[in-house]
C-alpha cells in the first residue's frame, strides 16, 4: 500500500483541506476515532475511561504551530490536572513545539521546567523523537537533564528502530539509566541514515527490544505489530523477565482489541492519547500508517 500511504502523507500537508477539516463538524467526527477531542477536558475524560479499562495513558497536546511558552503551559496544566484527578497518566512532548528549531536553549529550558514540575507531582515527561535532523540535539537535551540528580527518573526519550545509529544510542541510554520508548519510526528518512526495508527495521526493533528488556530500567515498547509483540513476550518469558518490568504502548483508537487482550494476559499497556485543535496532520498520518483505519472509518462514519 505504498501509493495509499504516500497519498495520505501528501494530504496531511494540504492547507485548504486542513482548514476545512479542523473547522467542520464533519472533520471532527472523522477524527474522533484517533483524537480524544479539542480541549484539555476531553483528554482528561478519555484518560479516565482508559484507566478504568486497566490501561495507563500518555497525553499529547497537538499544536504544531503553537508558541513555545503557550504550548508549555498546556503541559503544566496537564501535570497539575493529572495529579488532582489521580489519573494514571504522564505527558508526551515534542521539542519542536517548545521552539527547538529556532532555539535549542529555549526548548531545553522549557523541557527542564516540565521535568521539574513532573518530579514535584510524582510524574514523568516523555520527550518524543522527531526526524533524524533533530535526533542528536534531542538526545543531548534529555541526557543533560537526566544527569541532574534532582531530575533523575523524571524524563525519558523515544528511540526509532529504523535509524542505523539507534543501537549505539540505546546502549548509551541504558548505561545512563534513561527510560526509553522504542518505536519503529514514522518519518520519511534517506537510506543514508535509516533502514529502507521493513525486514531490516523489524530486525533492528527486536534487537533493541532485547537490549531494553534485559536492562533493569522500566521501558516502553511502542508497536501494533503482533509479530513484534509476540516475539517480545517470548523473549521475556525465556529470560524470566516479569511483565511488570516493562510496558507495551499503543495509539488511542488503534487495535483496541489487542490492547484489551494484553491487559487480560497481565501485561502493562499505555495508550497514547492526543488532543487539540490542530489535529489534522496527526489524523492523516494515522490513516497513512494503516489502510485498515480507512476501511474502519468508512464502515462506521454514519453509525451513531
């Protein structure tokens, strides 16, 4: 389905369609499968519902054009509200929202303020990984903050298995005691920096999974790929690694059946719950990743 994937990625950049979808009732109804809603209150209601199903949550504010301090304030509000409502949730932050491209110093300062707030409320900040041009600066910021004794354990990072450099990065992060969310990778990268073939990405994902599971750190394995999940479970059983030592992570609205199945089997599952008014690019990327999502929406759109 490469043609369909390319088509949806192209549509994700269409400004006219984005304006229509983000401001229309039709568009909001379409997006509700994968996006919790437009406001913080919507995200909190979904988080509570997901918690009631026995799953953890990571909240993400969608706002690709937000001003850095305004974007940060939303996350500060979330940390306070998660604590006040006793939700089993943390936050997931993209540093480009915090001004990374224009000023790594500003993004680092904002990330530090969020990590300090998380520490004070007994919570945790996951710093998302973006395209490969930002990999090193993102790692530098997270490692610098984690090295501060008072912030240790309050900040983690995402590693993308399709990058050639990821094994070396994971090995170093384990040495430093930094929590990792492992994913395959969602950006279009050149063959100079990333594995172009799916089989090679899968192989890398499993190699990194084994490294993470054998460490003493609580990591997250982000995937909807049943083959990867089964392989991770089998490796954990072989090595006597208890399910409580790691978690599987999945996207809100994707493979709910698999999420529930893992919970029944005794595994930890965290659901990534996005919300916000600038939801269109995220929504289109979900359609691009999995054609079955398009079929699902077509079948269910007119049901109420």
